[in-house]
C-alpha cells in the first residue's frame, strides 16, 4: 500500500506541473534560470578614467572658505557611479569632482603650494588616480612670516 501511495503522489505532482506549464508557458523553474545564467557571457568591467593625469589651479590667499576652485572629471565606460577621494592641506575633492578650499579664510599664504593625489572609484574596486597642484598667490600680499 505504501508504494501505491508514493506512485499516486508523484503522478499528481507531475500532472499539476504540466497544467501549470500550459497555463503559464513563460514561467521557468529555478534550474532553467541557473542554466541560462551559466550560459550567459558576462560583460567586462572597465576602469574609470580621469580626463587628465594632472590638474593645476591657482588661488588667491584671501579665498573664501568652501569656495570651489575648479573640478576634476572622470568617466566610466560601463556607466558605473563614480566616487571621488583626495585631500591636500585645506583642499579636498567633493562627491561631484569639485576641488574645494575647506578653509579657514586667511589660512593660506602667497607662495604656498599644495600637491596631492585624487582617486576615482567605480564601486567595483577599479580606480584611477590623478595629481593636483594648487598654487597660492595674488591675494592681498599676504605671505607667511
């Protein structure tokens, strides 16, 4: 009697799957989905690239705090979202690629020079770097004493 019940149960499940497939022909089961993913060719991931290897900016010594002095830009062939990182002295790069003087006003002097690296990351572990040089001059004649 036990074997009979098992055969009946298997037949019932098999016939209900046939009916399901007839009603929903576009429905796939998990093993079919895995097979499709295994056959799929994955696209390669490209690194982000800065538009320049070196950026140079000049600022006045009396620049206001949180002033944008320029921008660094990068692109990613895959269209990945880009994150920018980098800072040197009172200068930093923000999330959109703007180079910002973080202050305080009056905290830099004519003749100062700041050199630092920027990094752009595409969120997949791929990065690019660029160099920034910021020269201070042309303020109200303020110099370090």
